[in-house]
């Protein structure tokens, strides 16, 4: 189980990726570098965790302002989904890593708590939850589900006010919040197997999401959704010029039609989660935020890690 937000050490090169680097994407990279460098000097005078929080808030504000200025987000975000964007100075006084992922690339864990009007979505989440619980032989699936439903239906006061803009929130909005529920379950039930389940491969954490952006789903989830072999689904690469996910699934013996009603179907969903890590005085800090249809929200500062 991941304890902290992280980004991959290496980014695999992907076919056709070079075609995605356009002038607009390059201009975003240049703009990010210039703006963030200009603010870097301003926070040099303030002190440790407070200084890092101030710096994170500045980075958050300016990154989202740059995002808002991009007209064709369908061109920009697939690039950010494919690679982590490093920004740094030659002397390493400033170093920042930006990594974004589609917010809806998994089954929304909040569907577990949805009722009659959206019973079909609730059924999808319930089935997956039970399959994973059986596969990894969890001790008390009933208690775990109770704890998740309590969180989904509560204000979810997980993140401290000084660390988040989410003073009140409904549902599970991040993996970090979900992970806290898992830790409480492990402490209460004494079930070490809970840490062996690759939850992030299967679930997403966006309370209002009603579709799965399956083009960017994990190989594990694609295999589960379409009744395919995971060795085959490992070959799927989004935006690599090899056709749509529907074509890939059909050509490799999967059944795309069984899940079609809950899939985005290749339509770009303007719903993104970004993780930012940066260095300050030889310490690593991080924060996350969501960017949904031109609006930034759910900023969470993680502190040192």
C-alpha cells in the first residue's frame, strides 16, 4: 500500500508520444518554469513547514492559473498523463515534479454508497469490491464495507483544516483519505492482507464521477472489466496511435459491450488529479489537487515525505 504520494522514477517511452508535443504544450512548460521560478525567491525568507506550505500554495495557485489559460486541454493533458514533468534550475536550488492522472480512470469507490437511482453503478462497485476481497482473502469484508460507507456518507473530516481547503467534504475524494480507512480497518481487525490489495489499480476517488475513463485504466482493471487476460491488457498504451480501447478489446477477445454504458468511450473527460513534489532546503514536500472542468479544488498539502 502506498503511504505517500509518489511519481514514477522512470517514464517509459511510448509510440507516437513525440507527436503529442506541440507548441502549446511547450509553451505551458516554459510558462510554468518562468512563473514558478519567479515565486521561488519570494518564499526563501519564511520558516520550515510553514514555508513549505506557503510555497505549495503559491505553486498550486500558479499551476492552476496556467491550466485555466489553456484552450485545448484535450491536447495538453494526455501529455501530462504520459509523463512526469520535471522543472528545475541547473544549481538545483529549485526542483519541482508535476504528474497528472485522469481522475476517473477507475471504478468510483463512492458508488458503493449510492442508492436506488444509480443502482447499476452501485452494483459494479459492489461486485468489484467482493471480487478483490475474495481474491486477497480479507478477514472481514463486512466490517471494511461498513467503515467505507461511514466515510462515504459522512463529512469525512480526515485532513486537518490547516492542511486542506476541504473543511467539509462528502464522500471519499482521494486515495490518501481511503488509505486512512484501510489503516483503521487493519488496526481494528488485525488483517495484514489488506495491504496486499492493489486498490489504486481498480478504484478512483471522485464523489460525483459516473463514468470510467477506461482509456487510462490499469491493465488489471481493463482485464477485469472486459474479461481479458492481464498479459494481453499489459500491451494497451493510451494515445499511442494503436486505435481505440474498444478496438483493442474487441481484437483481443474481450467483451467491450458489457461495460459500455459506464465508460467514457474515448470522450475526453476534463477531470484531472495532479500530484506535485518539490524540494525546499534539501527536504521533499508534496501536495495534490484536482482540476475539473476549469475549476481547481481539493488542495491537500502532505508535508515532508
